[in-house]
């Protein structure tokens, strides 16, 4: 509870802007869906066959899992707000269409007969009688759609459209329940508020509804129009993966670029999505820069038949060469720290047995009770490999969910776990990562991945971003991750403080 | 003048109307009466083309209705439905003036029409802004009737408009349509299955059976010169339950109660009492000397039992 309040205090503005994004995406989707579904139902109200076909189609759309739908849309329309809105519209069309259609077709036949017998025109009958009588059903369709949209819109965060889903994903990713609760509770509250608002609107006359509808459309149009017009001349978009570390890094990039080049405006998109989303976004030009790990490049972004080298320099060189050849991307120089696998023990334990490197474990292997992430336990690059490389045989090794293994070691249930070298928990629980002195684990060094086009156009960016090359140690990163992920300090502030402290910003 | 010339109507091979020839004069109160399935409602709905005849011609003032503009024709024709069918989303005034609005009459004129008509049927002006659900069934059908009169049509079609009402309301509304007919000089074409209602209202009565016209004539002609056994029987059958509740009160030791709102008057028919007792334990009957009597199902049964004896 305390951490929720703390996050709300420190990140209030970010949360507000997420709520804004969430509302915008949801309202735009609802309006578009309504503009499609309601007229369609009106046109088809006297064509039962065609209406049933449409109902079938929309029901099928409904059954496509939202994630799959987003996946299908990315190659067609890219990432960001557009595919999210398209997906949400596809989902929302069905409840609105179905309710409008059944509202219009279940009107008391006596009333239809009366309207007919009084000689009302088709339009008059529709406007004066059918739509008002179907209104409660139409409204309930809109409410169902709205609640669904607000819920589903949390997935928009996966493809970089922002919104409250960012907090939910981040919460899951970093095992931070407070963030998860914030995302979930706010989206639930939004759903309730909008559902109530639509109910309120339904009590107004048709004309007033028209006025409100037009006003919303005009306001949104104006907002987007303004945003398009107000874009500065040179604008650079930097995105980052989920979590605190990429967010800190992209804020550093932003500070450095804006400090060196006052004519450039950098917008950051933290927690933009997973690796493949970001990579696609970079290639499609939706974003210009994002930090990527050398190991990840070789593992999943480029085609290579060479087996992974365990030498960080060779790894970087190969990654840079292949990215250039295959994808025409520029991979700038990496930072110092490596965010790779590590074996982690308590500081007190390390001190007692004088442990500094993984090789030092050999003497005490009979005392080691390890807890490993299931992946690490099985992967060739994980426990099986390292026990072979260092000839280690632990007294016991069990698998546990990655989120609880740090708690397990902190509580003394185990005395060695796997982890990543920059995990904030290492600092939080007073642990230490043993040095991989035989360089068994594949190296994961972070470096800015930039589109070739941007670098050709602004070659000076290379110098600016290379200021971080060879900087930031594992301990620095651990500490900064700890400040952001555990202490909930603002990533931009933590990043700025680091740059100032290390004299990387001139005149500051 | 409305004329049916050799009109046939088939529904999926079934003959609903066969060879109908009929003339309805301007200003007449014309009642179509017959048991269910006789084709009376079909006949009525063919006049405003809600139902299209299979063959034959229907003429209004000598013009084939198929040649008229459908919307224009309907806008100038009143229509009252059996189940009233006021539009629940509109106020009473909006309901009444729906045809004038389509005819693009000015707002002031429409308002005046609504007020005049409300007054004619004894509804206070404040009813104008109420919604149908706030009115009793009898009140709603009053509105249903004046809605059909609002565009000052030459012809008003009424499809069993009172069959869903309680006997008292029915009585009052029958009075009302007679009065309106006298005042407004329109042609009323009225469908009913109730011979008593037909005899009470109609200047001209057409008796139908199984899609055929059995007899058309004035009230006196029907009563005194029934053309065949069916007409005679239909008239007599219904006339049989023309016995007044007064007979029960007079013949039995009924329980008198304090004066209060009664369900029926002693002048109503025994069949009306039976209808009320279907849903209630007892019925309150007001007699002409302003006493109120409580009649139970037992009273009705004893009366019927003795009535049967005396008939034998």
C-alpha cells in the first residue's frame, strides 16, 4: 500500500498522461466503432440475411485473441496507436452492431404498423420512432463495447501505444505488484466512469447526444491536428524495452542529445514493448534509437551460423557487422557493464567463504543449495553449461519462479541463485554477483541501436551517443535500477544525476 | 366513397377474402363484424394498403388506390389500432400530432389541433406533456382515437379498438366515437367481433364469415331481415348474453356494501361480470339507486344454474 502511494506521488504525472493516452485510444476506438456499427445496423435492419452474415463475421473477429490480432496488424500498419485502435474497433463493432440491430428489429410490431399506417417516411420513422425506441439497447451495446475497449486497451502498451497497460506490463515484468495494481485499478475505474457517463448521456435527447458527439469529434480532431502541426523540425524518438534500465538509458540519450544539439527535440517512449516490437519499430522508422544488448542481437535479431563467442569485444564487433549488412542499422559503441547471467550469493556468505569468482565455488560446492529460474536450469547456456565449464556439483539445485528466487535467497531458503548482473535486487537484498572468470556466460553489453538513415543525416549524433561508451559499471547500473525500480525515483532524474556526476553534460 | 370490386386475397394458397364487392359511402359509420378468421381486419387493412389484395380493385372516390402516392394517401387517413400502440417515446401531444408534423403543419397549428382534440375527448390540457405510460388504458385509447383524427382525414379506419378495454371504458368510448362521428363528419370504418358493438355503433353493418360478405345493411335490416341462418345465429348468440347484471341482483340475496368505486353497473351484461370475475374474487356493481353490491363467482353460478332451468 505504501509503495502504491509512493509511486502515485513520484510518478503522478506519468500516470496521468498514461490515463490520458488510455482515454484517447478508447474514445477514438469507440467513436469509430459506433460510426461503423450503428449505420450498418440501420442499413441492414430490413435485410435479415445480410445482417446475420455481418453478425457472424463480427463474432469471428471477436474470437481472435487480441494479442494475435495485434500481431497480424503490425506488418500491415506498423506499431503504436494505429494498430491498437484498429484492433479495438474490430472488437467493439460486434456488441454495438448486435445491440443496435436487435434493438431496431425487436420494436413492437404494432408500433411499426402504426408508423406505417400514418404514412411516415422511412427517415421520419427511423428518427422519430425506431432509433429512440432502440436507444436503450444501442446504449447498452456502447457500454459493453466501452468496458471491453478499456480493458483490452491495456494490451496497447505491448505495441507502443502507451496507456495504463504500461503499468500492468511493467508490474508483471518486474514483479512489482504496486505498479500492476495501479494499472489494473485505474483501468477498472475508467471503465466504470465511462460506462456511467454513457448511461448518463443516454438520458439526453437525440439532439443533445448529437451535439456531444460532434463536440468530442471536433475536440479530438483539433487535438490531433495540433499535435501534427506542433511537431518540431528535428524530432527524434527514442524507445526502450520494459523495465527501469532501458528507461534510465534512454533518458541519458535524451539528455545528451538535447544538451549537444539544442535544435533537436527528443521524445522518449519508455516501456515501449518487447525486443521484436522495438526492432520492427526501428526498421519501420517509427522510432529512431533504442538500446539493445549485444548478446540479444546475435541470439535473435540477425542470422548467424557462428556459435556465440564469449568474448565481449568479438561479440560486439560481430553484432555490429551483421546489423549493418543485414538490416542497414548502425550499432554504436557499448557501455561498460554487462547485463548477463550471473551466479548470486549473499554478501555475508561470500565473505565467509572468500568467494569472488565462480571458480571460488569449487571448494564449497557441497554447501551450496541453489535456486534457479526454470529456463536457466535447463538452458545449455545456463546451469548445465556452467556446472560443466567450472566442474561444479552443488549439494542441491531446485527450480523456482524467477520472481521469487531473490526472496528465497534473502530468506535463507537457498544460498545461491541465478540473476542478471544489473538486477536491483542485488543491491536491495545485499547480494553479490560472482565474477564469471572463465567467461562462460555469453556477453550482454548494452549499446545504442540507431537507424543508418538518422546517422547519415546527423553524423554528429554518433559522437554524442558515444560519450557513454565504456561508461557505467555493473554497480552503477544496479544502483540506478534500485533507485528507479525499488525506490520509485524518476528515471529522468536518476539518469540526469549520473550524467552530471560524471561530467558528461557540458556547461552543467 | 370507397369501393371494393371483385377483391380476392390469398395467403399461401388459403383464400382469406374471396370476391368481395362493397361500397362505403362518405360520412357513413360502417362496421365490419364477424367471428375471427372472417376476413374483416384484412378487408380494413387493404384500404390503407397495409395488406395488398391478390386481385381486384379498391377505389377511393373513383381512383384505384394502387395509383395513389402511398405516403400521401396514408397521411390523409386515420388509423386506430386494437392495442392502441401509442409511441412510448413521445408525449401525448407529439403522439397526437405525428401526422400533422409529417404534413409540415406549423407548430402553432399543431398545438391548437392537439388541444382541441384533447378537449373533445375530455382530457385535461396538462395531458399534452405526459407520456403514454402515465395514462390508463381507456385514456390511452382516447388519445389513440384523436391521433387518428388529427390530420382531419376523410376516412378513419378502426381495427377492434375497444376489444382490450374493460366494459366501462368500452361503453364510454363507444359513446365517444358516436359523438365524434356526428361532429366531425368523417367516414368511420370500424372492425369488431362483437355484434352488440356493431349494432350500437354502425349505420351500415357488414357481416363477414370465412372471407365472404354474408350481409350488408342498416341496423334494422340486420335485426329484422337476417339474410340467412348465420346472420340470424350470430346476432342471436351474442344477443343471448345481452342479459343485464340487474337480473342477478334482483333474483338473489346479494350482499350490499358501502358506497365505493364499482367495477360495473347493473346495466352491464352478465358476460361482462364473468370477465371481471375471471381475475377477481368478487365484483362491485353499482345499481341505479346508487347502492353498491358485491357479487361473487358463486352468485354468478347460481344465477346461471337457475337461468338454465327456466330456459328448459
